[in-house]
């Protein structure tokens, strides 16, 4: 069944904090934080990809033993955007703002029943969200592959929005987990989490990548990406995907890192 692609691109805002303002760190050639993430979730036929993605990052940062309520996060981002009665998705900046403002509540209080997406969560859900311990203090806009690599090297797992084209839903892509260069019609936007990266040394590059690496000083390699479509697809059926730096650059809409 086709997935929903309701992620919106962030409108320009000069007030955004930028990742370049943080102290630089040495870039590692490999990172993989998969083991610190919760099991892969399945958003089903609801446009809540951005809420699933940021909830996964919050679990990674805080080490929660419970599953966050994705409906709670999804409702609160739509409060900001004025679309609570619509399955309208949201943008990443507002998703970060909603979590920073409202915190996260346990899914046992407000479970993921997509038929209730337009219903305001009960007061118990807001009471459960701990505004001090769960607050995201700052979120920074990230620009380009090298800043993504630097963020990962510092232990941050970037929240990304990408454009989805028809060939993303091909059987080859879903079964191998290798995201191809865009081809076909643009279907919409989708939120994901980058959980690791691998730099390809110049000696191991293909001819085109070697030229980019040596002459244009472009980094070559790939990233590991967490999706929210359940398991049985992706890399070894894990629900994770992989994209080369070159392909990722072609697909990226927005990128953020969250710093507590």
C-alpha cells in the first residue's frame, strides 16, 4: 500500500540557530548509533513521519524505557500549524518546537490509534509529559553533508526531511534498502533519522566519486537511515535504509540536530 508523504519544507526563518555556530569537532570516518535506538515503529496510513522520527531521537537522547506517544507529538505540531482537524503532516522546525514546548508522554496513556489523530490528547497525557526533563533546549539547522558528518561525529543523530520520488517505492528499493537517485514523479516529503555514516576513502571510490573526492573536495560515502514503515523491508529486513552522500544531497529538504 502506498505511503503518505505529508512532510512540509520549512519556511525560511533568519532566526534559526545554525549548526555552524557550535564548536567544531573532528569528523570520524564511521559512526553507527543504531543500537541506542528503540525498535522500528510503523506509522501506518497516517502522515506522522516527523513525529515518529523525532520521538526516536528523543528516546536516543534520553534513554526512555517507554514508547512515546506519536499521536501526542503529531497533534501538537498541528496545533502550531493550525491543522489539527487534518492529516496534514507538518514541517521539521514546528515538530522540534512542539516537542520543546510540550515534552513527551507515554504511549500507554495516549496509544497510537490513527482513527483518533484529530482528537486532542487527554489532560493526563499533558500531565505525564515532564516539561523539565523532557524539554529539548535547542535545535540547530544543519547544512550539507559535511555538517551531517560532523553532527554524527559529535553524537547527534540528524532529523532529516527528504523528497520522495516514485522509485523510492520500487520493490528493489524496499527489498535492498538502498535508496536510489530520484526518478519518476515527486510524491511528497518524508521525515527520517540518520543514525550513522561511513566515509569511502578515495582509493575505494568509483571513477566519478574519485573525481568528486580529489578534485572538488566532496566527501564520498553513505549514511544509515531509520524509517518508520515497520520491519520486513530495508537493509536485511531491518527497516533501516542506506543512501550515498550524493543521493542524499539530491533528496534533502531540511536537516536539524537536537541538543539538550
